C-alpha cells in the first residue's frame, strides 16, 4: 500500500516537472510571436532553427552588426536559435537607462554562476546591496587618483623592464627582431597588478621564462574564463545548473587553481593584517611611503580594519580574498596596449608624431602628472580604447517589465513610430560596447579609422554616450562601471611612453593576415598561423635620435 503511494507520488512529481518543462519550452518557442521585441525592425531570419546565427558567426569583427545598424537604424532586433528575437540598440538614452538602473538590470544568472566558479563570490559578481557596500566602503578609495599616482612608479619600472628585455633581443638579432608583443605585454601587466594589487612578485618577466606557482594558477583561471565563451559544453552547463555537478576537466582544473590561489592569498592577507596591526601599535605614521604599503590589498585591509567601520559591515578574509581577483583587469590592459602598438604600426605618421611628443619629456621615468600632460599620448590612448575596446560587449537582464526611453524613435514593422522600447521581464539587454564606440551615426563617416586627431573635438552625438570615461563604452557606465579604469589608463600610458620612445614598430605580417577571436577579450591571431594561438607579431627596431 505504502509502495503504491510512493510510486504515485513519484509519478505525480514527474508529471508536474514534465508539464512545467513543456510549459517553459512552449513559452520560449512562442516568443517570436509574443515577445515585446517582435515588431522591431531587423533582418529576416535565414532559418527557423538558426535564425541569423550562421550569418553572424561567418561575419568578422562585428561587420554584420554594423551593416544592420546602418540599414535598420539604432534600435533593431535580429533572430537567434528558434527565431528568438534579440535586441540590438546603440541608442545612448536607452543604454543610459539600463546602466543607471543597475538593480533592475543585473548580470544574467548564468554569467554570474560561471564567474563565481572561477573567481569566487567577488566584486565582479556581487549584486545589489552587497555590491554597493563593497564598493563604497572598501574599494573606491583604493582606485582614486591619489592611489593611482602612488602606483605609477611600479608601472614605469615594469615597462622599463620589458623595454630592456626587447632591447636585448634587438641587439642580439643585429638591429631588428620579430617579437610577439602581446606575450611580453601580458607578462608586464601581470607583474604590475601583482605588485600594485597585493605586493606579490609574479616575476612573469623573468629571463628564464618560467612561471611561478601562482602565475600558473592564474593562467589556468584565465584560460578557463576564455573557454566559457568558446566551449559548447560550458555554455550548456551554465544554462542547466544540475550539469555543474558532473565532474569534468573544467571543474578539476578550476578547483586545483583555486586551491593554490587560496593558500597563497590567505598567507598574503595574514601577513598584511599583521603588518597593519603592527604599524597601528607602533604608531607608525609613515606606513604609506613604502612599496609594501601602497598596494591595493593593504589599502583594502587597512580600510576594513578601521574602527570607523561597524563590525557587521566588515569584509571577511574570504571576501578580501575574492577582492584579490581584481586581476580580472590585467589581460584587458595588455590587450589594449597590443592593439595600440598594432594601430601605430599601421600609421607611421601617428607613430612619429607621438614619439616626438614623448621625447619632449626630459626623463625616462615620468610621474602620473607628466604622463597626463601629454595631449597626443592622451588622444592615442582614447582612440585605441574607442576602436579596440578589449571587452566587445556585455549583457544585462530585465528583472521587471519596463519601458525604455529612446533618443531616436523607431518605426515598427507595422509602420507605427515609438519613442520607447517595451521590454518584458527576463529579456536580455546587450550593451554593445564596440557597437557604440565604432558607430558611424555617433562618430561620423570615419568611425572605423584610427584617427587620434578626432579627440580635438568630438561630434555632439558621441557626447551623449554615457560612459564613465571619455564618452566611450569601453569601461561602460553607471554604478557597475569598471572601477579599474584609472589604473589601466596610467599603466597603458607608462607602457606606450616607454616603448614608443625606445622602438619603432612595423607589422611583421600582411595586415589582412591579422584577425581577432573573442574569448574574455578580443585576442589577435595570424590567419596563416592559427596553430600558434594568440599573437601580435611586430618587427621592432631600436629608435636612435640624432
Ligand atoms: C583596458 C582595461 C580594462 C577594461 C577595458 C575594463 C572593462 C571593464 C568592463 C566593460 C566592465 C563591466 C563588465 C560588466 O559589468 O559586464 C568592468 C568591470 C570591472 N573592472 Fe574593468 N576593465 C579594465 C581594467 C580593469 C582593471 C585594471 C581593474 C582592476 C585593477 C578592473 C577591475 C574591474 C572590476 C572590479 C569590475 C567590476 C565592477 C562592478 O561590477 O562593480 N578593470 N571592466
């Protein structure tokens, strides 16, 4: 009797689950006819199963997105699998609405879950009140101009170390050498974030080229983050939570890497807490003058131990450890600098003009103020960040039905005009970083060209872009904008200053041979050497001044 009851209950639960799944599937399949996006203008789907996915995958460097935006206007839709409509808008007012209402538009759950697996429950993935508290209490001060000024010396030292390594190679090879600049730049930025972030020497720029234990663990984590967007298994796994319990190479690798980062991270935290306590006890007022005391982790620990912070608002050691993964920034900066050297290799006049400005500075080791006082360097960095944003796009999810205001009204498929987009709860809202940065409608006909001179006066339309920095979407905007942007910009200026003074750069392969693949960042590849992985081969020659 009891067996029968259990059996019946199992059947009932199974049937309920099946009905629930069927209801969800039917609802999704009906979206092309029920979604509030259905009447937006846009290209017809090529097939029911693939929508426009195959054309999108065949297009390079977002060319199709730009073609569509020019044809259908700044607010449109295209179709993905099963003809599901996907919104695409570069309307500055709409983007501003979404970014400034960050509580209503968080990151999608699957992105957050995947990042938590790799990074732990840190700032990049925290939402709501927890995020606000973490940023306002503990992090913002550590990323302000005063702190970044202190870190400039680290950036300049590390840039000079990279310059000396390349100079040796040039000398050994008799005057010119082909170098994969991306590899050296990535090592430099890892070393810089190690020292600036937590006074840890990754020693990635070491002469024997061997990676230390923490460096290897980080390499593994970044590799896994890049895989998130490339592997079908990982995409499916992020969408179906139960699959995450199946042990695979991915979980094994990330767990092993996390074990190493946790052990070394906790040891660093304990050392820094002891040092902060000791400094407080001995009344040391001058703790900020040493390299050890200016790293971001020490600042964070000091702020967290301050008597002004109520006990219940302090971060735990685990929270602090998660904050160490701010290194999420190092590959973005090296990637942007790689594309900057590429752009300069394509524009000898710009390279020459920049070098002349840099040689006007009477020191090899400039301060933050000296770097910021160079207008052409500034314009070159802005233009690089506009044309080559390391992160091409991101996405948010509407947590409630909403009406998003538009600067430019659109005409729907039935000929009616709308000055807002109606959006249903659960709809994805992409933030097309590269789409806005390269839009002809916003930047003018030469939007796809590298032209630092444009920064003398930017078009009025571009001035509406709600970016946290420089009317660009590169670091996005609103409460969830990148907090490391000042850090990156000065690091990049230190690198470009040091390298462009020392060397002349030329592309080592025909320009058509360079392509990009999107992982975590937009990585460069050589078409005829895909097996070598990501690289940016440049011919480097020492610059000599008469
Ligand atoms: C060129 C360099 C960089 C670029 C282009 C960049 C870009 C971005 C973007 C687009 C976001 C928003 C991602 C999203 O919400 O989907 C972001 C967030 C973030 N970035 Fe950066 N970043 C750079 C460097 C850095 C550096 C050097 C650091 C730290 C030292 C850093 C720390 C962070 C943090 C902590 C967040 C999360 C902020 C939050 O959610 O409140 N970034 N970054």
